[in-house]
C-alpha cells in the first residue's frame, strides 16, 4: 500500500483547499494517509519565511487573498472572503483532536477536513472548546473523549514531536505531502503527488551551490 505523509497545520488555508482532492487521490490509489499536524510558525520561520505581519501588503493580498480565491473557485471549495477572525488563536487542542483520532484512518481524515472546513468556510474559532466539540459531534465522533485526550500531555507531546520532525527534515510549510521520501510542498502539487503514486519520479540529482 502506498503511503502519503501529510504535514500540515490545522488552520492552513492551502491544506483546506487541497483536502478533498487529497482524500480523493488516496481513495483512488489505495494510499494510506499518515497525518502529521504541526505548529506552523516555527517551521516557516526556520526556512527564513517571514511572519504574516512582517510581509508586504502586496504579498499578503496575493498569496493570502487572490490565490486562495482562485484555487477555491477552481476546486469548488466553499470559503469565506477574508482571513478568519481568529486565525492567530491557539490551535494546539484542535491539532490534538486530529492526533487523538489516530495516525491514519477515516476518523482522522474526517476530523482534519472538518476542522479546516469549519475554520475557512464558517470562520470557526479553533481555540474554542465548545466550537471544537460541535465540529466533532457533527461528523459523528466522540467529542468528549477527543477533547479530553487532545489536551493530554501525551497527545500534545506528539504534536511537539511532529513540529520538531518537520524542523529537522526541512519542511517548508503547510501542506507538504511526502511520497516515498520525496516531499511535495503546496496543494498545487497534488497532480504530481498523484503521478508519484503511479509512476515514481527518478531519484533527484540536482546540485546547488551552498546558500550563504
């Protein structure tokens, strides 16, 4: 069975835009999706990416505005027309709920997609326990159990380890899909992910000068 390692944050716009398509690819090709929710900011900044508030207005309006609009239209994904009002809130418990569902499986897939959709379609606050309870309940999961486990030290430790793993492995941001050790960054690379499941790409041989 082919495996896709799915590295993403629970509040990522581009993870949401690619979520349904990713699930379709996994179903069509019998791939196992391994979820690795991460804390995004330290991963982005480790790659010298700027925090949101330090980017130019033009950069924000394009990559966190127009690009989102176009991809939402292209993929027929319902989405609000602005950055969610609580986008900077703590989403560690939301991430913990995904982890508590298990590394793989239909419940994990449903939980991840439901959180992303609620945040970007309904402006849901992913730091609010009542909101998280409602999201889990709406998709038929045991919200009380998931919330309890999500805040536990063992689950939050997995969340931290996922983030450390992403830092160690040079992950750029969310979403990143890894097929047989080959990373594909960004939901716009899902066609390449699907291709790799059918016909693996040749091993990389590119060489660059060292970055100062």
